[in-house]
């Protein structure tokens, strides 16, 4: 079977998620500082002043990078040390005007997290909207691709979309397989990647949390063996050499240009990673066609990919997507 792999990945998704977590914690700490400041003005107690001081120290902590346990430590402080005092105050001072503000604060708490979930919800909703849009395009286009020649298709939602295609004689033994069916599927894949990028650009301004994506295709010219795993209900590569393909898929999007600190993937651009000169020639032909159709820019870059464990000698073509007028 000849494999085809592509992905549209949300750039810096971990950093964006951490930034959203940090923003929720900052907003929550500021609300608590305002509440305890107001309480202290009406019922001056050294303890309330201490709570304001502690919460301001939390804000200082959040000015620095978010470490693995920072979120849990701060939420534990809020839930175990701060919230019981607020809860006790509103029960003991039901006529105080501050009680309404305390109630409004607790209404913003997400029960599952024990903290604010607003910036994170914007982030999660944005990822969901991106994935839904891209999967819809991919699934719809895949229906027509099956008409060209039957092949195996699967896709995964992560922070973005990954897809695998496998085509070859063994998947449809009653049909006559020729290599032009593989080439046709490769060109189809490129065109679909252009469509997904175009539709993302339409969606992007409406996202509650602004995100960027980067696109990548991995060309693997050597046929591989796959088998169906009954326990996992999916196809997987079979044999030690074929595992190289799986390793490449997992590592390539984080790779850098050889001799540089620059990542091979960039927003608004498509990266095609390959091994052999004839693959470069084939894909440059496809790129020329898509440039003629107004889907890709003229800014073609060619470079070597840094050596990765088990992956040496890879090359890449990078080209920008043409910004479409989708009005």
C-alpha cells in the first residue's frame, strides 16, 4: 500500500492553552482581591488584609511562566483557603451589599474545575470550531476521492486535523491499480489542503480565541504493509521498516530547517516533506498547476530538514497559500 499523510495543526496550541489558563486564574485572583478589599473596608480584620496580600502574591506568580503545578496550587488555595471564608461571610452577613458580588463570583466558578473557565472555554470552543470545519471539508471531499480508486481513509481530531490515506492493488484486488491513481490522489490531497486553508481563513476572524494553523504533507514513496488490528479496530503499519513511516509522522511537524532554528512549518504555508528527487519533480508539477489555478503563491522554498532520530536525508518544499477573496 502507498501511504499519504497530511495535517493542519494549530500552531502553538500548548502555549495558547496555557495562556488561557493563566488569564482565567488572573481574572479570578483580581475578583477575589476586589471582594476581600471591599469586605475589609466594611469589616476590618487583619485576616482579610492577609488574604488580599496572599492573592496579590498569586498575581505576581502568574506574571511568570505557568509551571506544571501552578494552576493546581493556586486553585487549591482559592478553594481550600479563600472560598470557605467568603462562604461563611455571606451566610453571616446576608444583608451586606457585598453578598450579591460574592454570589456573582461563585456563579462564575466552573464546578468541574473549581475555577473560572472563560478564556479556556473560548480556546476550547475555537479548537472545536476549527476541527468541525476542517473535518467537514475533508469528509465531503473524500467521498469524491473514493470514486477515483477505492482506498483506506482515516482522520483524527487533535489540536487540528490529521489524515491517513492508503492506496494500492491489495485494497481493491478486483480492480486494475496503476500508479497514476496514486498521483491523482496526491494531487487531490494538495487541492483539499488548499480548500481547508481557505475555509480556515474565512472562519478565523469569528473565532472567540484567535489561533493560527500550519499545514504539512508527508510523501512516502515506498509501499508499506498494513494490517487490520482486531483489538483496536483499525489499520496499522506492519513490520519494522514500515514503522519508520509512523515515526516520521510523529516527529516531522516539530522538525527544523537543517542548520537553522526555524521550524519547517509556518502559518499560511504548506510544507511538503519528501526523500527523493523524483518526488520533488512530481510535486513541483502539482504546485505549478495550483499556482495557475490561484490556490498557491509563487514563493516556493526548498530546503533540507534537520536529521531526526531514525530520519535522515529528508527534504522539503514550502509554499504559501494564496489568500482567497471569500466575500
